[in-house]
């Protein structure tokens, strides 16, 4: 079967997008198909695949898959690109839309500009909802709840010359619909993330595995972050991870509730409205190319 796709990225966090309105794939074959499409040598290449489907509780559904063929609950960069996809392709003319992901509804505001002589979405603001802090709901096995600056031992002989190189770290755990462990380090440039990332992801204290954000504080309104994503490895950005970093920074007293998070692929603006307990994410959404592939 020939399937039309769109390759999109938000701050370098790239996915293959397929309309579930037009193409319905065998659910049992999806893990294998996702791995094939995500492969950067033999497929289209991406951090995963996102299907845009009809929804009974929102305007659209985002069905997100990681590059290794496992389902993901939420993707902040991915959901911004969903907003661009449905608007630019004429599936909606609204600039305020709702998108379901894993049964939860998110609210998107689409900002447009002129591109190639026509109106197109350039950036998206997303109400990411309430941060989840209860340890059992993240989920994480911990000695206290919420989990703020709690010690975790990573059995790695060498992780660099920075603080925590002996394998002892302090993590703050937040779920934004998917689990995150936020770790503060002296320098993200010196981080050997390919060694330590998988050990965090598969640590016994995370029943559903975890995404891990390694954060260097620039000042109270700016941080640098590198991320190891569950099921995808290091990515250039992680929207939900940036949200978790904003929340973690406030909980630790390190940063303000309005925070610019600089990732390898760009920067996202995150705001935690403490009064309403809602996290907002604003960032770009870009179409890379479109095509057809035989599945």
C-alpha cells in the first residue's frame, strides 16, 4: 500500500506524520511499520511516527509512536506539529483546536504567517495541563512524594568529570502525561549522554521507563537541556521534557515559573501558572518535506 506522509519537526524533534483519516494500517503491524519508517538509513527517518486520527472527545487525535515501535503517551513538539498539519492541509480553519493524546485532551492556539505565498502555521501555544507530581502516578519508586532532589545511584564506572560522575545523582520527577526525571549538572556540553541515558531510562525505579532531562542552569530564566527520550534515545528537543524542567526548577527553587529552555534544536518558552496549576508551552512547528512510501 502506498501511504502519503509528511516529515515535520519542532526544534529538531522530528516525526513522520500520517493521516489516519486517509490511511488505516493494521494495528498489529504498526510497531514494525513505525520502526521501518523511523529508520534514518533505510526509512524516512525520525524520532517516531505520529498518526492523526478522528476523535470522539476532541477535534483530532494524536497517536504517537516512538522510533523503537513502542507507544508514547504524549509529545509536546509532536502535538505542535499536529496543529500545523491539520491547519495547513485544510482539515480545519480554526486557530483554537483540541487534540486528544492517550485519552487526554490538550488545547492548542495556532499562530500563522505567510509562507510561500499562503497562510501557514509558524508557531503553536499548547495548554499542557497540570503537572503530575505524585510518585505513584509518574510513576517512580521513591522514598517520598513528590520526588524533589531525591538521590538515585546509576551504576556507571565513568560518566565524565562533572558533578555526579561517581554515579550518584539527584532527580526531580514530573509527569506531563509521560514520565520525566530531571537532573541538574554543571555542564551539558561534557555529558556522555549515550552512556548514562539508557541507564536512567531502564532503571528499576521507573516501572514504565523514563525520559531523562539533563539541565545546566544559565540564570533564573534560562537553562540548557539535553534529553534522553524513552524509546528514541537522544533527541534534539522534548516538549514535555521542557515542561518538566520548568516545574522542577520551581520546585527546587532554581528558576522562575517562566523559563526559556534551550535544547540542541532551538528553544521553547515554558510557563507554569501556579495559581491555575497549568503548564503552557510555546514553540515552532515546521514542515520538512512530503512524500509517498510503500508499506
